[in-house]
């Protein structure tokens, strides 16, 4: 499809849906084969947790830099290079012969993947205005969820019969093929080139200082740090929880450990996009009010882990929680874009990813450490306190700093 076509912006959303699916499929497939890594590479629970932590921390370290780069060069090319690099690392991970080698490759995977989300989020915002932005971002976010389910199921299914390595080779090869497609067809919008040129006059330190002067940006970063930590704890430990609690096979534990999370999120992202755009037509600040409502409804759902051993009830609670959080979270990135000029959007996402990944990595390790003393069920239930806290902070921001920041953005010509 030609970049000049009026439907090209939806082609971009579809392409990035596929890239997002591989992005999260590659980073999370490993959780479905934890028992095999214990057996084949002699990894302890703490080392298994470290596979998620070293990935997230290496990802976090470079995120601000590649985010800033995404505001200065072609976003389409940056995310394509990131896609090719992480796909190559994923393929090589299937050859790891020791726990040390695998952990080093997880570090490399984090470094390679860091360039994708800031550039992809900003590219979608470039192609889509406020009228369709949340819907397009919802499609992109749904790709991450599909990738988690598909990657977890594939790794578990192949792990039961062929071991943990084949799924790494398959996912890596698919990514390399998609890289070629992106090189041929994915393009920036002309306006992004002018935005990148303007950004070249601003240093990274100046860009970061500009962002730190926007209180709502700090609030949205806090929200992503807290909700992301909760999400990463579930992503990393839920497959093992299902295997140990309900004695499931690797394939079923990998599937159920991602299906209820990502199935709920996909539905939330898809259903939440149109109401978010409709609310923003009245006023952009209403996006945050939707977030407050969904977090307040989602927090009590997590208490089911401490009060039930029923597979149906637990699976339903996971699905409901993620449906509500997905419905709310699809508002965050469009709201961020309506607060910030084009030249700061990729940098902002990079900083937010850095903060969320450092916290998420610590959360994964903490859950692994607490697992032996308190069990995963009680650890999961305790996360409801975090979710209530997110809702309270967002509600305070809705009535205080958000109206001022949006008014300032409007006067500055942000769209």
C-alpha cells in the first residue's frame, strides 16, 4: 500500500500489531518453559526470575536514549532495526548451552527491543490524530497481548515434546521475515521529518527537563511504573502458578498463564479505544477519568487469589482484572500525545519505559523471593493495594494538574 493512500494509517497500525506480537512473544515465551530450564540448565527459582529482571533492566538502561533518538531520526527505520536485532538475538538464544549464556542473551534481547515501543508509539501518533488515536493505539496494544498468548502457548506446546529451543528458533525467524516487510513498506509521515529536524536543536538533557516540568507526565509515568510492575509479576509467574497449583502440562500452563491475562487485555484495548476517543471529543481530560474508574473496579478482583482454589474463579478473576485495566490503559498513550509536542513523544515513552522496567524487574525478583515463604497466591492478592493507589493518584491529578497541563498544550498547538 502506498504511503499517500488515505488508508495507509491503518496499514501502519496492522504492521505494528504484528511487530508488537513478536515483541512480547519473544520476551515472554521463556516463562512457559521454566521447568525445562530448571532441568536442562540447572536454574533455581531466583535465576528464573533473573531472566525477566536482566531483560527489563537492560531494556530500561537504554530506553531514554533510543526514545530520544526516535525524536531525531526516522521512527520507521529505528523500529525496523530494533525488530531485526531482537529477532536475531532470539534465534541465538535457542543455542544457549548454560544459564550464564542464556542470561547474557536476555540482556542483549532487552537492549535490542528497547528501540521499538517509543518509536512505534510515536509513529502511530504521527499517522493518527485525536479522532482515531486511541483506536489505533488499542490495535497496537492488542498485538502485545496476542504475542504473549501465542508465544507462551508455542513454547509450552513444543516444550512438551521437543524441548525449549525450537520455539526460540521459530519466533526469531518470523521476526527476521517481518523485518524485511517493514523495510519495504513502513514509512514515516512528512510532518515527522520536520519534527525530527526541530528536535535536533534540543539536547537530550533539555528534552528531559522539558518533560519533568509537566506534572501530568510524571503522574502517567507513576501509573505505568505501578501497573507495569503488577503486570510483569503476573506475566513472569502466572504460568508456574498454574502448573504448580493445578498440575497442568507445560503447554496448558503456558497457554493459561497468558490467555486469561492477554485475552482480557485485548478485549479491554479493543472496547476501550472508541469510548476514549468519544470522551476526548468533549475534553481530553476525560480519558483520565475513565482510567480512574477502571482501576477502582479492578483492584478488589485480585483478592480472589487468597480466598479461592477454584480454577474457574481464578481464571475469571484474571480475565476480569485485565479487561478493566486494558479498558483504562488504552487512554494513557493518547492522553500523553495530547500533552506533548511531536518532538518529545518518543523521548517521553523511552523515559516511561525505563522507569517501568526498572520497577518491574525488581517486582519479579521480589515475587520470586517471596514465593517460598508466602506463596504466589498471597503475593498476587497483595497487589490490589498497588492498584487502589494508582486510582487515588490519578483521581487527584484529574482535578488538579491535568486541566492546567492540557490547557498549556492547547495554547502551544499540540494535537
